[in-house]
C-alpha cells in the first residue's frame, strides 16, 4: 500500500536530476534536523499552530528565498492541503526512493567503540565488493555491545557482538544444565 508521504516523494523526485535530487534530499533532511533541534520549531514549521492563512504567510517568511524552488514548492503544496505534518514521512520516502534510483543501500553498523575514518572506508569498500552495492554506512556506537558489531542490511541483521555471544553461551549453559539434572 502506498502511503501519502510516498506519493509526494515520488512526485518530487520524478522531476529532478540526480544532482538536484541529492541537493533536495540534503535540504529536506536539514529542515527536519532544524525542526527537531529547536524547541517549538516542530509546531511552527509543521503547521500545528495558528490559522491556515497565518501558517501560509509564516511558511513563506521562513522558507522563501532560503530554500530551493522544489523544496519551497513542496512546502507550499503540503501547507495548502493541510499536510505539513507528513513532511517527515515525505523526507524518509524521498531518501529511500533516491537511494534506490541511484543503487545505494543504507547499511546500519553499530559498534562498541567509535570507528575512525580509515576503518569506515575499509568497511564500506568491503561491503561494496562483497555485496555488489553502493553502501551508505550509518554508524552508531553502543557501548553495551562490549565488543564486536551489529550490521543491518535491509531486513537482514548480522550480530557478532560480544553481548549476543555471551547471551547465547548463557542459553547453552542453562539448556545443558537442565539436561544434566
């Protein structure tokens, strides 16, 4: 089932070149980052405050001349249809569709300690060679893993963390202790 955010994302992406689409994706993600980082900005930008006429004027003052024409047009269409609240869904769908169009795959890697740039580059190269994709590595740190890493590619999860290995070992010990009694 196609979600409403997908419809707007597809329409926006259809009229853009690769270069323009990358710039629009970054611009939209920047707007969302801003909306989430400033107290009250979410309500202001996503149209949750005030009358419709006021929201339209407010959006024009905030964005016109500061964002690209495609982003300005998208914000205007969403506002006119009372759908500014779906902007996060539009942005997620836009990025996902753009990545698909460009053959890129988001890969989420969680490690117990931060990686340096050389490690990150090596992992991206290994993933590209092994999986035949253009990886977009999204790295995060979870000290609770103790060591190792958790890699998520699409719907597949590869967990080589020490935390998971210890949990499996514990399960085996518990299972074997029941057999012995």
